[in-house]
């Protein structure tokens, strides 16, 4: 996944709450959980969340709201992931004492960013993303989608349609109104806004005496344009109770997780005048894959494996070759779409193993580039991906350089 240029964008991470519902477990943003990229590495929840943002966009400033008297603990938690520390090395990270409410903590963070810009004689940022530090399970794709929507519409937030039928009740716990799910949305973070306007609206909200539960409520109170909702992710839960991190904090994760294996396969003819695309990169050769899309047989096999493991269908049903909109489609985008849907269903990639059967050219010089490309599309570390190359010993269509054959097998896990 390519990082978005975020030099005109800032990030607010909220970690100033009391975490009272966590009981003796402690402050939720400081809890150590397994890094989603490495089972051997535990990092604080807020550090895992921050890393997702830093991989998605190059923010100019990060403001972290912390609880009163816990600055050292917050800094220790924020930098607990080595990867987060490395990515934050060239960022302007400021720590801001939070307030009594979420609203006050956000307002303080926004004002701190404004002061920092004036102090350094820099322009105010154009966009701000505001995220709960206790939501570490989001994807980089969601960060980028929110940022793009906020830049386009002024305000954007991810949301999910409620699963259960919703009712409005009164003080006596009696139903007073039956609500339609299609008109309801469970809003998540990150929430993205035009920086100067959300700061202006927070100033107004500070004076009107009302307590707002999130920033979309403030925006919609004062802005003539309402917040644009984009698809959220079911995996993007906010840690609230100890059970929310049970499967990510215990050593025996396998007892807390569901596992699914997916097998993908693809076969393409080779023809002159076509590009040879494998794993999202182009390999110099006089022939390339024939296909309705760009023909990347390796990415097609991986897409099939992911969809199969997540029980979402197959590449033929997802991207039918009878639909002209998929003609010459970029296979990287096809895989990214399928993987995004799998992530929304709560799945995480444990590992992916692939075999490419091709007589020539030799693929060893290109293997690391293929692995890196696939890992970027799936937003995982390269250690979780491997590609092997085989020849057909001159046998059959593959052996005569008339075809290419690819297989992929993946292991997905989901917290039960």
C-alpha cells in the first residue's frame, strides 16, 4: 500500500480517558497486545494504533492527549512498538494534557497544534484525523479512505449499519419508537475534518454549554455541510472491556481465535504483446498473460485464496469477466478490494505461501520485489508472505512457455 502524502494533515490520538470499565486490568491504551504483524512482539494498544496511521500517511504533526499525571506512562506506551518509534522518528509528536471529557481533550489537542504552528511560523494544517487510542485493529486502508473523504467533503467518518434491530426507549425502559436499521449508523474513528473549521466549531461548542459525545456531532451542529459517512470495519472495535483484548494479549492465542485456510489457483496463456505481471510488478519478457484484467495470475490466485478463506466467494463471482468495468483492471486493486472486505469481517493474515510455475524467465531476481509488493497490497509485513518459483521441466503448455500457472494458500485468523 502506497503511503499518502500527509504533510498538510495532522493526527490527534486520544488516550486521556479513565478506562473505568477495564477494572483491575488497567488503562486500556497502555495494555500490551500482540502486534498484528508479529506474534512475538507485544506493544501497547496506542502504539499499535499509531503505527497503522504512520504506515498509511506521512502526517506533519501528531498530538497525543494523555491523562493528568501520566505523561511518562503515555510516552512509554506510545513508543513501545519499535516500528512505531522508527516511523515517528521524523514526526513532530506533541503530548497534550487531556480534559475531563473527550470533547475537552480534543479541543486541547487542536489548540496545541494551532499554537505549535504559530510558534514555528508554519501554516495551519488543512486536515485533521481524530482517533480513539483504544482502537488498534483498524486497517491502513480505512485511514486512507477517511483522509481522502475528509479532504473531499470537509468531514468524514467510518460507520457500520447496526446488526440488531434498533428501538428507542423511554425512562421506563419501554419502546417508544421502532427505528429502521438502513437509516442508522454505528460511527467509528478515525474521523476526519477540515482543521480550521473543526477548531472553530469546537470553540463555539465550548461556549454553548452542551456536552458532545464525538466530533461529528459538533461539526453537524455548526456546519451547513453534514459529515459524510464511509464504510467502517467490523474489526475496528474500541477496547472497552477486558474481553476485547483477550485473544490478542494471551500467549495461547490459538485458543481464542478461529482459523481458516484458503487455496487459490490461476492459469493464463502467454502471448506476445502483453506485459508479464506477477505480484503487482512487471517482469521483462517477450510474452505476458492473456486475461480480461491485466492478467496478473499470481495476484488472481492470492485473491481467490483470500476470498475462499474468508468465505466471501471467488474471484469469478467478485469480479466477473462478463462485466466490462473489470476489463484491463489493475489486479492490485482487485486484491486490495477483496482483502479490505475480509478485514471488515475481522480476518487477519497469518501467512501466505505462493507457487509460480513458469518455464522462463527465471524469477529469483524478482522474488523479493514480488514479496514486498504483495505485502504492501495486503498491508502486512513481508515476513508473512513467500513466493516460490518452479519450472515445468519442459513439459506441457507451461514447459513450452505457452502458459503460466500459479497457486496460493493463506491462513487467516479471527478473534472468536
